[in-house]
């Protein structure tokens, strides 16, 4: 039995030597530009920044190679550069196998399980196996703050916010200087809608390490959600100034700029998000909304159509593409989008209102349907508890299209009672007069 174990470990040791020596190539010049990770025993000589144990978890880019000494820069922290020997690094694409063989050779080192767990999580997208590795790291060393932090990230991805927060609490208790643990706990507080706690954690994280763009991006996102747009914009600006390449940060800043009616700069942000490789529908959706607000409906339709291609179930994209078609007098296309928006989000009162208004008032008789208009308008009014003047006006128009002018007068009168914007009063009164004269309303743009 003992002999078998010795042979097994000898084979593993040979494999480790082979993997450790298998870099991008024997030629020194072939390291330059490659991504590498540090071996567990590596101790680089820092030329800028400070080397600490956490650096073992960074991914580095080789900037130069002189006589077998690599100058490397951390991808996680642009301010950290170091010199390391070629025998102290592993090519990034070989890292997973390196850690696995190292664990087989000596399964007592928690760092190895952390490092492999990160690869399970970020590259192979297997949260269960990542969790198993982080559990083992915690078992081997319950005082390892980083093991708790990484496990907390997995719990967060699994939407188990209580366990995530518990792990981040432990990480902070074990290492009160960890900016990333405060940041990650802030993300979890926000997910639980505990906004004051989230804001406090993001702010502490920034005090601990003001160089990390992700923390500013997270705090900016929270402040935008709380409609504190000035501070949100300042945080997004700082994240971008610090060099973030996160497309979502540009999308979020673009949204804030759009809310503040700074449409030109908002468009630049959405363009940059797409250049950085935004892969979902959000950049196209938001850029399409800005084109709509600028009344450039052709471009709005183009971007919103792309958003729908990327996510056919995006009700907002259908809604605003419907508005755009409507403004372009493409009423059949508009109605199809309103129908789809209602199907996708039947509790959205604005979707019902938009469809009801078109069905009741469209200049093209082929797109009018009084009975369906009444049904949609009633739904919008029910959801809003009959308190929105515009919805009540749509219900009145729907009844007028159906020929029930008594009901039209009733609901238009009610709409006038609920109207808050005095500038709209002449329009509402004019419609009431039409219904009193037993005439329907046509929305001729």
C-alpha cells in the first residue's frame, strides 16, 4: 500500500515538473504578451506596488523578458508590476491542470483549492465544484479570509444572499483591511434592498482602496437606483478614469446621462459599451431609447430591433419600438409591438394604455378596434386604480370608438378631474366636446 502511494506521488511529481516547465515556449521572447499565473511558491520582486499573499490569485501579463527574468503586470491592479523567474509562473491556459496536479501531490494547502476554485468559477462556470474547493480551503484553514471571500462570491451567484453575507462577515473579521470583502458584501446588501448598509460598505471599501474601479461602479449603480444622479455620475466617472473596461459601467453612466438629458454624451457611452463587447441587449436598448427621445425614430427602430434580436422577450424594447413605429405612422408594426409587450409584461399599465390608445384613435381604420381598445384601457385603469388621467382618457376614447358616447363623456369628465398638468386641459376639454357631439377622436400627428 505504502509502495503504491510512493509510486503515485512520484508520477504526480514528474507531471508537475512537466507542467511547470511547459510555458508558451522555450524561447524567451515567446513569454512576452502572454497571460500567466504565479506558482504557489513564487515570490516576485515588486518593482511597483506591494507584493502580498493575495497576489498569488492575480492573473498577470508578461511585459518583457530579459535573460529569463519576466517583468509582469497584474490585470487586477495596474499599479502592481514585478519581476519573476520563468520557473515561477505557469501559462494561464495551463493553470487549471497545474493546480489539480499540485493538489494531488499535496492536498494540504488551502491556497491551491482557492486558486482552482477561482478557475472553476470564472472559467469553467461550475459553481458547485468551485464551492467544493472553497469549502475544502475553509476546512483546511478556517482563518483564511480569502477562502471565505471567494466562497461568499459563489453563494452570491447562487442567490443565497444570507450565506454570502455570512462569509463576507467572516472575511472582514479575519481581514478588516480587505476592500474587496466590503465591496462584495455591499453587493449582497443591495441585492437584499438594504441600501444604507450597501452604501456604507461601498464607501468603506473606497476608503480602504481608492484605486479599484469596480467599487466606484457598484456605488454609482446603487446611487443611480436611489436617483442620486449627481453622485452616481461622479462615481461612474471615477471608475472610468481608473481604467475600467467593464461595458456595464458605460451603459450605467449612459443611462444617468440620458436621465439628465445629456443625450450626446449618453450615446457616446453606449457606443463605447458596444466597442468593449457588450454582449446582451442593454446597450442597444438604451441607445435606442435615446434615439427615440431625440425623435430619430429610424435609428431607434434599428437599435431596438437589435435588442429584440438579442432578447426576444425584452418587453421594453417592444414597447419603445412600438412608439417609434407609431411616430413613423407604421401603425400595423406599432400594434404588433404593443401586443407583444402586453403578452410579455401583462402587469405593465403603460403597455395596455399604449395599445388601447392606438386601437381607439388610430387615423388608419384598419388598426382601430373599439372593443379591444376598451378591454386594454380598462386593464390600464384597473392597474393604476383609476387615478391616471391619460388612462381614463384612453378609456373614454375607446368607448367613443365603440359608439358608447355616454360612457365616453363619463370617463373623459373623470379624466379632467384627475388631470394634474394644466397645460393639457385644453386638449382634454376638446375631446370631451367631441364626445358630447357624438364624435370619436382621431390622433392625427
